[in-house]
């Protein structure tokens, strides 16, 4: 009897989406648009940053500094040099935003280099742009440090410790690393247009009376709406996952274990977010509340999830929030399955959290739901 009532709620709720497919299409297109825009806005190295060069030294090593910077300019193309004569003009150009940095080679650079008395090169940077500052500082420092390689010792230095880099996994481009977060975003958006959203719309239009006059219980309504949203949202998430993989070049099917693992993680994440939204919006009476709430909650949960930037770089208070953020566990599990092809046992902690989170959220949603007008 309970199952029959729940299935009736599910059937009624799913019929609504066949009449309004535009909402589902937009919920799929928007995460994919995020993937394309974010993937091309943040990925890759900075290039062609304007840098002023003032070389006041006409000696051998002064010329070598210019050559080293020119080599980096034509090779890595991190910066684009502009030769100036006046040091003050170069520094003012950095202050005015014309250049991102200014490299000043003093007149006594070659002499101090030959004598080994601490030669220095001035680097004036626009430190209001920390990303550009870090890229320019690293590129200029690396180019100037190459001058030391001109000296070849008579006896090789066998005491110098070298580091050999070994990559355990295949190289993952930045846009590919965004795919787990984009899938979670699709799940979040699906949870905002299904489940409790339909209840709020019925309440706003006054059509919820037809349901409340039937013998359905609070549990029937909550479970029915959550599972109707589960089927629709999961299909949307799978579609977004496949399209994202095709856009970024990730193999869609990387083995049976990875396919099953991704499906399980998406299923747990969908149930968890739908249950959470039902708890938070179960008593809302106007769809505008859902719209305002969804934009706010998307920022609160998405960016601290590690989808865009590593969680370890966050301040401690934000790292603490990530430990209770369901999207963090979903992104972590998806990245492990997608890029490392780990077995389910490795992400068992993530799945356990999502399962417990779903159980708690759904139980609280049933308890707090008000089955009245």
C-alpha cells in the first residue's frame, strides 16, 4: 500500500517534466557552458605579459641577460619585452598598468658578476595581480639563473642532489579536471528543478490541495518527490558527463569498474542533494524563494568543493566547512574514479558520508515537512 502511494506520487511528478522540457534542457546546457567558459578562462600558462627591460650595462653579462630574456620570450612566451632606456619611465609604466613588470639591469652588473660580489637585477612587479606576478617572477628568475650554467667546473659536483620527476598517472588538463565539478553542478541544478521545486510550485498555484486530500502520508510525499527527481536528475547528470568527456577528450568508458563507480557516486550525490533541498525548502511557498536560494547555495557548495581549486589551499575555516560539504566528497570520489581508476574500496569513505548524509537529510525532511495547507 505504501509503495503504491509512493509510486503514484512519482508518476504524477514525472509527468510534469514531459510538458516542460525547456527546464531540463537548460539545466543540461548551463553546466556544459560553465565547463567551456571556466576551462578556457583558467587553464594553461600565462602568455605575452608586457614587460619593460632597461639594460644599463653594456658588458658581456648585461648582454647575456637580454639574450636569456629574449630566449624565454620567444620560447615559453610568458612575457613580451619592450626595450626602454629610462628606468623611471619603465617603473612608471608598471604603476600605470602599461607593463606588468620592469627588469632593470644596473650599470655595474657585468663587473660584479665577474668579481662574484653579489650581482643583482632589479625586478619591479605589479603585485596587485598575484597570478601574473608569480608567473613573471618565476620566468625572469629562471632566465637570469641560467647565467650560472656558463661556468663548467673542472671536477663535476657529485654531491649535488637531483630530483627526478615520476608521473604516476596520465597528464590531466585543467579543463578535464573540471569535469567532476561540472557533473556535480548538473546534479545540483537538477535537484533545484525537480523534487521539492514541484511541491513549491503546486503550493504556489494551489494545486497541492488535490494531493493533501488523498490518504498519502508525509513519507509518501517526501520519498516520492525525491525519487522522481532522482531519476530525472541522474539522467541529466549522465548526459552531462558523457558530453563533458567528449568535449575535453576524456575516454567515456574507461573500464567496467570506473563506469560502475561513477554511476554509484552520481546516484548517491543525487539522492543526498535532493534530500537536502527538500529539508531546506520543504516549507517554501513561492518559487521565487527557490530561485534566490539556488543561486546562493550553488556558490556556497560548489566553490569549496575542490572542483575549481584544491581544498588544501583554503583557509582553515573553509577547509572545516568542506568536511561537511557533500559536494566535496562527490568531487573527490569522481576525480579518483575518473583520473586514477581506483576501486570502490578506495572511495568507500566518500560513499559512506554521502549515504549517511542522504539518510539524515531525508529523515529530517520527513519529520519537518508540514502536511497542511
